[in-house]
């Protein structure tokens, strides 16, 4: 009995240590229309705009004119099916037309929620701001899911870990 109690206390202590090392607890966003869930920091705000969802970092004062964020866009491909490679090529062809001074910095294949995905790191200008992005895109159930972290280039590393946790927490309801 003492061994069981000892392991129970040890398990609670290790769980508490692991939870505190992760920092703040996460909230869960559930999208019944887009069929996914995402965890995000409680200090971040959620904005739903025209079928897209954005998770916004806190503004850091009067001089902070940009809220670093993770955006989730779900595109229905059922009427125009395409492979992940075709979607990636289309995205890379479109990006320089949509983002001023577009510069691709990295392009990798990864796994997201058990699906093969591609990850891009790129930069560009938005109005007078130099921005840096990291995105993950995968296709499942005839839908393309793109999660993009957008940050001012000078603040990119500051929120990257939190943004990665948000993006990698996505779960699709099949």
C-alpha cells in the first residue's frame, strides 16, 4: 500500500512539474462549422472573421501597432480536388502576388494531426511593416487546413514557441 501511495504522490508531483514547465494553462477553441479544435494561451484573444479564425497575442502598449497571431483558414476542395503537392505549388505561385517583397526562407514536409503537411517560413512587407510568417498546410476530408503564424520580424522569435503550440495542437473532427 505504501508503494502505491508513493507512486501516486510521485505521479502527481511529476504531472505538476510538467504542467508548470509548460507555463500557463491553455484554453480550447472548438469550431463546430470548420470541424477542428485548437488550444491557445488564455491571454490571447480569438477573432472569427468570414470563416477564418485568428488567435491574437496581447498588445504590449501604445506603441505596439501589430498583434502577433495565428490564423486558421479552412478551404473546401470538394469542387476542385487537388493533392497537397498541387496545393503547395499553387500557394507558392500566389504568395509573391499577395505579399510585397515575398521571400521564401524554408519549405519542409512535416506531420500535422497525423497528416502529411508542408511547412513554410517566409517574409514580406505589409504596409510599412516587415513581417515574418510560419505556416503549416495539410489536406484531409477534401479540406485544406492552413495555420499561419504572423509576426513583426523583430518579434518573430518572441511568440514563436506559443504560436507553435497553438498550430501543433490542431485536432480535426473526422
